[in-house]
């Protein structure tokens, strides 16, 4: 009887061992090479009021992990935001930004444009008075007091004189490659990149304001928000 029980135990053990081997084979790792997946870069649509200055500026950002698509539409304030809504519906974009200026446009139109853009979950990079104020902040810590945009061109070119570069802010209004390289270069006095200085200055001025009526907050700009976002993808 004891011998029979022993044989039964051995048989049961073998069956258990075979079952374990089968289970192991079912769960063995698959060493076949997986089919590579194409990872698409996020696309950032930037709808600009200006047809030259802003697009030529943003086009020069060399992003390694995102695609930037700046479009100069020639629209302003609320009409620009409405145009951005149309473009966003026509394509597939991971982010949409609206870039526009206060200039002499109606205060309600300017403020409403910001609200409409934000309601559509667009980023807003506005300037009061104009985009060139953002360029000035790369060289001069202009403390947010009023400066009429008619004086921007002269101000910028005075700042550019030591570098033997000029900016045509009256006709072509394009950011040349040399100008952009200077904006992205190192400030000799602080040993900090000028673009970083511009971000700090613009952000500090913005935080000192209450932001309840952007149309009244001259001089100020939120272009720093868009630039900070783009720099994440360098």
C-alpha cells in the first residue's frame, strides 16, 4: 500500500512539473523586435497680426522637438482671434497662440480679444503698444512707462549701433538673421542671454500690474509667455 502511494505521489509530482513547464513557455518573453513607432512632433500655430516682424522672428526659432508655424494674417485684435479660430478648426495643432498689439485700437476690442482667445484655450502674446517693445527689452530694462510706438524704431536702432546692425521698422519690418542672433546672444555686461533678460524684464513688469485692463497697461507685453513655451522645445 505504501509503495502504491509513493508511485502516485511521484506521478503527481511529474504532472505538476510538466504543467509548470507549459506555463513557463506560455509566459516566456517575446524577443521579436517591435515595429518602430513614428513619434510626431507637436505643432504650434502662431497667428500674428503683423505680416512681417512677428513671423520672421518666430520662424527663426530652431526647435528640435516641436514644429512652429507662424502665420502673418494682417488682422487685428478680435478679428485676429476669430481668424485663429478658423485656422485652428482647419488643421491639427497642439497649441494655438495669438500675437497682436494694442496700437491705437479700441480698448474694448483689445481686451475682448484677450478674453475670447483665452476662452478658446489659445495662448495670448500681446504687446502694449507694439511687438517692438519686446525687442527693446533684450537690450534695455524699460520700466513699463509709456513709450509711443512711433519712437520704437529709433530706440531700437540706437541700441543696435554698437553692433553695426539696423532694423527697418518702417518699411520691411523684418527680423534679419543677424538681428535674431543678437537677440539670442549673450549680453556682455551680465553674461546672460539677452532673450533670458527680456523674459525676466517683461515678466517682472507684467507681475507689477493688476492685469485687469491690459489696454491701459502701457508699456507691457506677454510675448515672454510664448517665448518661454518655445524654449522648452529647443
